[in-house]
């Protein structure tokens, strides 16, 4: 699958809007588009899916490793055997548009440049042209030449000018670009191309999808066919993706506005190896008949009233006390706790599985790539095993004195700075989000199967 990476000159330059506009432009030109996101984000991919109509792939070297990164890129082509299912009834191969994270070279462990280099994909640079013309070219040239200075094999192919007007403004940018840097078009200023945000980032794509009319207007100012032509195939050998060994287990996954942070590859892994059912704690759904429960991250703090008044979390607490394995990540950890206090000081009862009380804050409490080492065998790792993940949360957990931790933090903050993974009964709650390429979800499925034997 051919693709290219959209790298920004900095955070806040408008990469997500540029990505969505390019997806629209390519689709309007008759191309299928497979979106992807460099970095561990859940929110930007939700906007990709709202426009492209298919899940956005997560491409993060820290979470996945190089081999896992390439496998996850290839999974965007279709089923596990590499066949490409047509989403819109065409047989043309999809073009992968990878939205970068932060600025092109920013990020410890998995920058956008590192992802582009690992996949050997060209970079299209998103430059804010609101107050510049020739300076846009100087910026792009600097980003292209900087790769050689740091010894990275990065091909900056050209630019998309964000917030650029037409006429003299656009022509000045185009004329100033040196040979070898192509002008791929512009995103005109438009208030309708603004995505509202809140803590943790932008609002989710299902809540605040950009209007199609505004995206189509922006798409008209982009050179869709030149973008399609610059896309290239990753140079790494295409090794077969082996099917996973099935387990005799059913996993129930919480899925609603409070539990919406999960990677597409996680659900795919569950479906490949087990039976998967979903339920909504916010709606008060009963816990399905299952062998284990996965509570992804999300926004339980925004739905604390509904979660407290529904019976689902109370039922889940009883089932966990009876030995049902429950795995919660970040928002899932919050829901598994004894209580959740909002930033406004309102206290809500949660599932009561874990000996902790969680409080929301106005500023984030942790943001980093994470590495954990298992103290003993636990739901997602064997004793002594290390797993990598990501943490980003505005809450803190006050744990009981006799609380038991499953992990020591090698990197990151975890729950108390030194540990992560509260464990009680057969259940585990962590602040860290992990990707299936870490092996954590395979360990979870195997532990769930063994628990049910």
C-alpha cells in the first residue's frame, strides 16, 4: 500500500485539519484512503474514521517496535492475509495518509520522522502560512536539510500551506519553494475548519466531525493527484502475517462515550483469538456472559452521574469479587476504583474493585511513553517481563495502604511514581495504555482462558 506522512513544523500547526482535507481531496479524486496516526493518540484517529469510513492505524515505534509498526501499517490493507476489502466498491488500492505527531522531529522514542524513516515513506510538510510567504519556503528547506544533519533518511517532498489565501499569497509561496520541494496546495482560512477541544485534546470525531462542505471546499485547493503520485510503497520486505492461535474465551469490551480509547488492532486481536461482545456501562447494559472484561480508557469523568446511577459498575464489582478477570486502562482504572471525584469536587461511587479513590485535576498529571516491569505474573505480563505503553491523564489515584501493585515503573509515572497496575481478585487496573504488539492482550486472553478452565 502506497503512502505518505504528513509532518508538522510544530504542534498546533493544523495537521489534523490538513489530514482530513487531504483525505477528502483524494476521495473526491476517486482514490480510497487508509488513514493512520503516528504516535499513541486515540482522538485524531476518531476524526480520520469519521471522514474516511475505516479505522485509522496506530503507528508508534515505542508501542509497536519496527516489525510491529510495519505489520500494523499492512493491516490497513485488509484482512490478515493481506487482501484488500473494498470499502466503497472500487478495486483500486488505498493510499495511506499518516498524520504525524507534534513537530516532524519532536518526540522521544517515536517521532514522526522516525516513523517515516522506519516505513521509508515520503513526508509532506504542513506549514502555517498565515503570516508568511517566502518564509514558508525557508522553513520547509530547513526541515528537509535538517534530516541530513541528524543522520536520518527522511525525504521531505513538499509542503501543504495551512491557513493560506489564494492569489498573490499562494503564488508567493509557490514561487519561493526551491527545486525538489513541491507545492501540494493549501488549506484556506475557514472558521468551519476548527475542531473544538477539551482536556486530553480535541473532541472525538463522533462528537465534533468537521462539515463535509468545508472539507470539500478545502480539498479544491489541494493537488490531489500530485499527492497520490508522491505516495510510495514501504521498502521493507512483505513478510506474511501469521494467524493467531485461538483461545476458548469470550471477552466483553465496554464501548460507549465513557470508554472510547482503544486501538483498532486491540479489537482485531480479540476477534482473531476469541469471541468479542460489547456493552455500554453508561447506558446501564448488564455485563454480558463472558470470561473476562476489558474497560478501555476514555472519559468516565464526563459521564460519572450516569455510571454511578446505572447498575453496570456495581454488577461488575460483584463479578470481579467472584473471580471474573477485569482489565482496565486509565479511564477503565478510574471506573474500577472505589470513587471518582470530578474537578468540580463532585464525588461518585464507582465499581469498587480496586482499593483507590480517583480525583480529577485541571492540569494533566502524566504524559509520556511508559515502560513497566511485572513484579509477579499478572493479567498482561509474566513476572519479570517488560511491556511498553503510553500514559496521558488528568486524574490521580489515592490508593489504600495495603494496595498491591503489579508493575514497577521503569519509565513513566504510573500510579504513584514508582508503580502501576493495581491488582485485586483476578483483576488489574493501570494508567498505561498498551498496544497489542506489546503482547499484553495476548497474555490477557490466555490468562482469561486459563481462569475459566
